[in-house]
C-alpha cells in the first residue's frame, strides 16, 4: 500500500490553519488511495467537527438533511452494496459528524469490505456519541483486542457489561482480557501459591515468546530450536506448532513449514489459521521454484522452459483451489474474490473469472484493478463493447498518467483496434504517447494507424 504519511501531515497542517474544507478534501484523496486508512477517516471527522464547532446543525435540520441518506442506506443494505454504504455515510457525516447511527453503519460496511482500521475509527466515534450501543462497544473492543490494545479493549467490554451484566460475550472477553493483562504484567500479584507462581511465570514466558520479534538468522534458528524442543514434550500444542511453522517460513524452510502446518490440520482439521498458512506456504514454495526455473531458462538449461511452464500451471491450479476454499468460508471478502478472479483468468476460465471480478468491483481497494481485468476478460471473449465500457470506467477513476493508467489506456486502444474503431484507438494511443513516448510500442502503432 502506498505511503500516505506525507499527505496525512499536509491535511493535519490544514486543520491547524483552520482550512477545514481543504483538510477534508485531502483526507478524502487519501481514502481514494487507501480506503482502510483509519487516520484519514478520523481526520475527516475531526475536521468536520472543528468546522461545525460553533454552528452545529439543529436536530430538526439534521433530521431533514439525513432523511434521504437513511432511505438510500436501506436500499444499499438490501443489495449488500457496502461500498455505496460507505460513500453515503461519509457524505452525510461531513455535515453531521457526531451522528452515532451513521458512524455505526459506516463501521459495519467497512468491516464487510475488510477495512478494519477504518472501521476502528468509525466505531470510536459511534461509541463516543452513543455510549449505550452495546453492539458497537463490543465490536470496538474486538477491534482493539486485535491490535493488542488490551487496556482499551477491556474498558469497552466493561462498559458493555454495565449496560447488560448478563451479556455472555462481554463477560467472557472481560475475563480473557483480564487474564492476558495479568500475564503481560507478570501475573505474580495473582499467584497465591508456588504452583500458581510457576504457572504464571510459564505463561509469561510463552506470552513473551509469542510476541518476540525475530530479526536475524540467529534469532530464527534459536526460536526454531526452542520450539522443536518444546514440541517433544507437547507434540500436539497447536499454538506452538503454528509459531514454529511461521518461523520456518521466515527461515525459508518451506518444506518443513508445510509439514508443520499439516500436523496442525491433522490435530484440528477445522483450524482456519493453519489451513490459510498452509495454503500461503504452498503458494510461496511454488513461486520460489518458478523463480529458480526461470533462472535456469535464462542460463539455457535443457528442459528448463517446460519445467517453468509446468510449475506456473501448478501454481495457477493451487491458487484456484486455495482461493475457492477461502471464498466459500468468507463469501463477503471481496479481496479474496479478486485474487480468485486473477487465478481463474490465468487458467482461461473467463466466465468464472468475470463472475468474481463483478463482485470485486464493489471493493474500493480493488475496484480499478477489477474493472481492468473485466475489460481484458470481455475482450478475450470478443464482447468488445463491454470490454471498452469497463476499461473506460477504470481509466476515468484514475488521475495523472500513472503506469496503471497507461496500461489501461493501452488495453483500451488495443480493444478499439480489434473492434475496428481506428480513430478511437489512435486517439487513445496518442494520449499515452503525449505523456510517455517510450511506452511499449505506442509509437509504431500510431504510425501504422495514421497511415491506414
């Protein structure tokens, strides 16, 4: 993901200068680059609050202004159009940033799109202005827990329990967080016997090992050796096996890592984390084998081109198998659908790929790429009008003559050529040529079309 810190700094400076509209505009541009940027979503809300600090709209006026938005949100919810929901909420929240219901709807839509940092920012505002929303408090608590902000997460679940002391999820999470907090601090204050003290020390050590950042080859080898020794005593410790598998991946011992994750799946066949790490490791192993085969191709080794082609085919089939399994488990994860579409199109399964990309365009993070891939797929099927439509939409969503935009325009020009729209193809090639004279073969293509 592009580094947006420089743009964040610019937006914050505009807030300091009280140029709130300019700040909101800058934060919005950041969200076009990274829809999951929590800082930008929080920044928009802060800037809007500052702007309306002295003249916040009355409840009556807010009701009138927000009425069409809530009607459209109902329609968006009906069609599960989460990207549309996000856009509707953000537009309404610029004039009513304290609206807890809108922040709550925004948070839920962002979660559906997989934008957890953005959702965290939305739920912080939602719970600030509606401290009685127990579901929002629990969701915020879970998001904070994922980020290891244990104290803040604990506060959320404690607030939820004040509202409903019988809430089982909040009660369970409070106990878990209290226990983790005790382990984090050593746990010695709670140890009432030598046995408790030893247990606390062991938990602390395990917790430290889990959080330890492995930086060097020596760190990795030491961690792997410790974990392998510990597994001799507890060969079915799933957490330990997952940690060992992760370190083996980092050490590029991928065959051993695959075997380790397979051990977990034999112990716990429904362990989603193990299944995903196993799939990722198998994919990575094939990618490295392809790199080695391509080196052999460049060196002129006999049989290397066939081996590289076979490995690429194996990788495509593995990616399809893996992403189909994940999409079945997480049907609302549009990023997974995009990755599945990419694998399917490499395998020439155009109709299935198109189906996935048509879902993926709803994800702001993958919208332009999905439109681009849709255009290519329709072009390969010979449906030129649909191909042009998708590529034009993808291109119009970008600003500046970026490498991505040039690729889209190049594909659009080629589609126009194939469709017999010579003038449109020539015009499109010239747009690229004007910005980058050396891009691919646009120069010769312009000459050929100009003389035809």
